[in-house]
C-alpha cells in the first residue's frame, strides 16, 4: 500500500512504482489531497489525546490500510535510531562545542540568532532534556515564556526539575542514538503510531525494535554501524540485492505530507483570531509568510484550541 500527493516535491510515485514492478503482490495506492486533510481534520484531532506534531501521516496510512482490508502491518520505526538515519547524528557534535561556551552567552543567543537557531539557548541549562530540545525543540525558552505568559524560571523548573537516568556525554553517534530512542521514538513516534493505528483497528509490528535484533545491532562497533556519508549504510548494504539503487541512493525523505501548504490554507489553523495573545498571533503571521515551519503553528493550534 502506498500514498501519493499532487504536490510534486512530496510525490514518491516513481520510487513506489519501481518497487511495485519488482514484487509479485497486490498494491493499493491512495491519493491524499488538501480536501482530504480538511474533511478528516476533526477526526484526526479527536484521535489525538494529547498534542503532537507527528500523528497526521500515521492517521492517514492507518485509515487506508484498514480500508484496504489489512489487519496488521510492519513499521520501520527504530531503523533510523539504530543506524544513524536522522540529521541529529551529524549535528550532535556541534552541541559538544557549544557546551564549552559560557552559559550567559547561550542565554542571550535567542535575542540575535535566526528563529531556527534560537533553541540553542536551552544549552544554558545542564540537563539531557536541554540537549534534546536544542536538537529538536520547536520554540525557544523566550518564546515559550511569551506564549504562556510565565517566567523562564518556571519553565526551567517544569522542563528540567526532574533528574533522569544518566545519559551519554560523548556528543557522538551513540549519544545521538540515546536521544532519538529515549525522547523522540519512545515519547512521540511509538505513541503516535499506537494511537493512530488503534483508532482504525490496525495492528502495527515494529521488527527493528525486537530485543534480540537491538542487542545484536548495538554489539556492532559504532564506526561500522554509523556512517557519516551514507545514513543507514549498514542497513542499506544488507538489502542492496533486494532494493534497487534508485530507491536508496537518493536524498533522505521522511514520511511527511505537504502540511506547510495545507495548513496555510486551513481556515482554523491560519486564522490569527483563533489565537490568544500577541505572541501567538505573531507566530501564525510568520507561518503564513513561510517564515517558520508548519509544526510550530500546528503545535500552537493544539495547545490553544484543545476544546
């Protein structure tokens, strides 16, 4: 089963067709359009029992899998974490360098850095969650303070007031794997996958998270398991006799939808009158001007429109 879009930069039909032509099996293909996003938006929101920016794609793929008569499907969750598939595996070394800067310099960085880099101010706090938010966070501390109309000290207490199990300190690939596994995968990917699949009565199996497989993979030397030039190189080489080069030898593209465009055209998400406070309304104005990513607008919409 596959999903495709009218928006060319997101459409993977050419790669899907390569695989379909190699296998002897039944294929179901579904076009997902802006109108589908609009029509099912309320159902998607009802399925989310807490804010998330990663569940829309899972809702659609689960819906169509169920509609096609499937009862159980396989998911590739865990492969990026085990074999270095995320950009964070290359970026994490820079956190180690930034950690050497004085905390006061990191605190004020959000006042003069571009929006995408404001989250580096989290590094003024010595806590694993601060490292993760510097890698993947949506809003800076100053932004959260303005949006919630509360002090930065209060936000620090909420985010960093709890001690965690010891995290690696090498700012290397194993450190990145720890972050992606313990924060992003466990708290977001797996939860969203479970919530959205169960919403459609679909079972999802995650073979890359098999305990024996994980143990075997982690016994491979990091220099072999992770490759700077080719993400998931070891995994690709394991299947290069089955998967055509046209599929794996291309820029990495996550399973994402044209949500920057769709959400700009969604009347509820893009209407500044739906947001409380100048700080929130300014975020939406920037989003409509394509100055910021859709995930920030959608996160803000969920927090301020949870009813």
